[in-house]
């Protein structure tokens, strides 16, 4: 997913491309040149001269594609990197899951849904996410098999975090999986700022399941406990094992 199309366009212009430019990239370039104040004919000239630098320009194949992208670029605004906040109320709902994998997934879904909502100036109160679940998991750095993914999705439905919207809402993007997010709280205080879209989870650390303290170094075998609580639990386990042994 591209969160900053200006950055993306400039990178593409600097580094070039191999073999062909996708239609999506043509659209971003059109939007980019339009933002620079160029007219349709100038945008086309820019794109063609860029194209010729890296591949054979075939008018029959590409002319219509470019015209198409230029026409569409009038309607769609260039997406830029935006500051997105997650509120305190939303975080509370996410933290209630008490499972850092699930929390990460919900955090990332909300960040993306809000990003799209702001960048498309969507005024609706409802939040939707149209994205392949596998893609969401990879942004949340959660690795799961197909079977595990189904379990995660089912759990998040059961816990009331997401819901598949009514069929009428799905017709437009049938190929993508649409989910509605049910843990929105726009009115509470802004708590976490997301502005590094290559590292969405930067300020979202796990919380200790015992004391609720933020854990900065996460070890899987500690079962989401902070160092102190993990040590305490380990000693308790040793003690209870010893007393079991003594009572035998
Ligand atoms: Zn703790």
C-alpha cells in the first residue's frame, strides 16, 4: 500500500522502471504532474518522455492507457503522508483483547481505515477497510497460516471488533474483503500519532498482561509478561512445584 504518492512518484521518476509501468503508477504520475500545475497535454508529454527513457514507447498500446490515467487524475487527489491519530477510547477497546497479535491487527486496520477516510475526505461516521486480510496481517507483522487466519477473523468477529457489512455495501469492491470496524471512538483524546507509514506499530508496544506496564523488549516465551512479572511468576511456579513435591 502506498501512503505517500508524492514520495512514490518522485522515487519512480528517479529510479525508472523495468519493462512497463502499471496503470496505477501512470495514474500516480498523472496526479503528480497535475499537482505541479501542468495541463493535460503537458502531463502526457512528461509521461511519454519518461517512458521513452526506460522502454520502447508503443503509441498503439499505451496512448489510450495514458489518456485514461490523465482523465482519471482530475478526479482523484494525490495521497500524501498524513498524520493519523488513534484515540484513547479506541486504544482501550483494542487493549481489552489482551492478545498482542490481535491488538496489532486491530491497530493497523484502524490506522489504514482512518488514513483512507481522511485522504478521501469521507465524512461518514462508519469505518470500513477494503483490503486483503493477508495484506493487513503483513502490515501488522503477524504471520499466520490460512487456517490460523480464519480463526483470527472469526475471533475478531466474535469479540465484536469487526463485522462484515451488509451485502449492499460490498457490491462495489466484491473482489476485496470488506470489514466494518466497530471500535471507533473519534471523540476521545488523541493518544498515538502515526506518521511513519513504513513502521505503523512504532509506538504500539505490548502491555504486560499482569500489571499493564508497557513492555519494550518482547519475548515470546514470556507470554506477554514484563520482566518483573515474568520473574515473579517463574518463582511462584518453582515454589508451587516444590510444595507439590513436599506434600507427596
Ligand atoms: Zn508486569
